[in-house]
């Protein structure tokens, strides 16, 4: 029997969110609970467990899983110490093992550690030595660092954006690990860093030009020598020294092919990168456009600068304030994080009138509290299932507050808003509103784009603004596009074997 460790540590952060993340923001499982929770789950561990379960000579050694409930700010130092300590201790008790699979993200950052995943990998090698095959999977928003690549044997990366291939990525990683263990394969990795940070619709893999690069990588993976191939666009909000885009190709002992193909992917990506930005509309113009089409169908006002799934604080009231200031008279639906207002709403009870300020409590440098007086219409524990995958989400205690024609969904903690689950769970159908504030850079098209009268990407302040120059990067290596002008690129591949 081959004894294979599975473990997970998964979080995406925005360095520009002033609120630190904490241990409590993770769902943690240990030992056999890792198998119980992830068998049949549509995540990376679920995919890997299904492959290992079908192999008749594999004993899965479950150790530790920590996955953040949603994205957030930089992880506080004591909390990363606790998380990483638990992760490594769980490995230490695993006994003798033959292979390792870690589901990681790649866009974490802790207060005193810019490369948490690299740290976990380096420490894992101290436990098991350099010879045990170690395969990891990463999000394509990850930043695969030199340290990560040095301390693992192979990396498998998502091929979809919006991400719908968590399970398949876990399957691919598990198959790669098994082929290394049993087929005597010797992974060699080549990465090519590309000095570009990108956003926008061109990244949607089904329809955008980024998709053509990914499909080229997938074609490469069909070649017998190529074990994995993919592209990382990095997370532009994780301000760490190695932040940029990267191509990555893993071959079976063939550095020439890995070099050629990684360079090819990088050049192909670079050719398209100029269009990979978001045309943004300033707030006043967006409100004028919404006014012009009032009564002709729903307008989606996309406030991706405050996207909780990308790590923003979620307490922006900028778009609604602008609508009110311009006398917008339509019905508006908007999500916002404000734990104090939720507390007040619970104290007041359903049907009560609440006078309070709303928003701007977490990121007060960017957002100003808005004076409101409204009716508490509904209170909930904030537990519901995601629309996309049906997994459990939690916005904490949540209140529906109706302020004139604005229906606020006020949550006490950030929750992902890349689908409509928060709205539906609280009795709100976006189709019944004239304007909906959508705090996500992308949603699957049937959720809004297919039926909305108009979708407007607004240039608002926020910790995840697509207006990247507005954010104030301090750590990432320069020059990098679009933070700098006319950034030259010549492929400088790095080989890891
Ligand atoms: Zn991602």
C-alpha cells in the first residue's frame, strides 16, 4: 500500500483591506474529518480523494484542512502561527508516508510572512525530507514563488475563471502524484514570470482571450511528456514581492520541452495582456446611465472594488450614496457588511424602525458612514447554501433593512457575492429591483448579464479595485504593468528539478 497524505490550506487575501484575517475565518478539519467532509465535495480534496479511492493500493492519510470561509485581509501573525503550527504538527503525526498532496491557494499573505504557502512547503520538507513526492494544486490567482517551487515536485493549477474546476484540478494533481509514485516519473518544472497584472472580461476562460492561452495549456497536457501546464494571473491585490503573472509547465524529466512550452504560453499571454483590463465608468456617469434607463429593466451596478470574494471589506456604501444624491427613484438592492448595524437590528427586532449610520465602519479611510432611517424587515442567522456549488456559506447574523426604496442586505461578516445566494436566502429576487449592486468582478452570465438591461463596471474606491494604480502597491517587484508604463518583457525561464 502507498500511504499518501492529503492536506489543505486555502485563503486569498487583499493587502489593501485594513481588517486583518483571523484563525476564526477558516473552516478547520483534522484527521478523519478531512475525509468525511471532502469525500464527494466539489473541491480539490474531493477530486483527489475520488482518484485515490479508485486506486486499490492507496491508503489516504488525512491530516489537516483549513479553508477560509471567504477572502479577507492579511492574516494576523498569531493566527498564521496557530494555523501553520497545526498544519505541520498534523503532518508530524502521520508516520511513514510515500506521497503528499496539498491543496493550496497561492495568494495568501500573513503579517510577518509574505509567502505562507512557501513556508508550509519548506517546513513540510523538514518533516519528510526531499525525496517524498509532493504535488500541490494552486488557484490561477496564486503567486507561485521560488520557495514554493523549490520545495514541491509539481504544481497543478485551475484552468477556469470564474473557477468551476476545483474538483478536476484535485483529480489532475492526484493522478500526477500517482504517476510519479508508480510510473517512475520525474517532474521538472519551468516557470516564466511575466511583469503584468490583469483584470477584466478577457480573463473569462469561456469567452475571453485568456481562455485561448488556457486551451493551449490543456492541449500541451495531452502530450505524454507534459504532466501539467497552466497560467497564473496572480491576485493583483496580494501585494507580495513576487506578485506578477506566470506560466508554468511540468514535464516528465524533459527540461527542453518544459522550457519551450512555458515560454510559448508566456509569450502568448503577453501578446494579449494589454486588453486584460476593465473599462471602468466613473460613479457619476454610472448613476446618470442608471437614471437614463430607469423603468426599462434592471441595471447591475458592479462594485468589484468592494468584492468580498477577492478580499475586500464589503462595507462600501459608495454606489447607493451616489444614487441617493442624484435622486434615483428606482428600487435598489445592495449588500453591505456592518456588524454593528446588524446588532442594532437584532436588538430592535423585525418591524422596528432603526436610525443609524451604515457602512464605512471597517475601511473608514475609503468609506464614510451613511445616515439612514429604515425598517428591519427580516433577521437571519446568515447560514445558507451557495448558488454555484451548493456548499455551506455563512454571512453571520444578517438583517434586511429597508430604507425608502433601498433594500440593504446587512451582514455581520463578509461572504462571497459572486452569485445571488445571499439575496435569495434573504427573500430578495434581483429581478424585482431597478438597480442591483453587485460586489464581484464576475458572475456566471445567467446570474445577471443575460437578463439585465445593462451591466456597468464602476470605478469606485475599494481594496479590490480593478483600477490597480489606485491601490498603492508597495511590496511587489517593479516595473509591472499596469502600475508602470511601457514595461519590457523578455522571457527569463526558471527551471526547477
Ligand atoms: Zn481565484
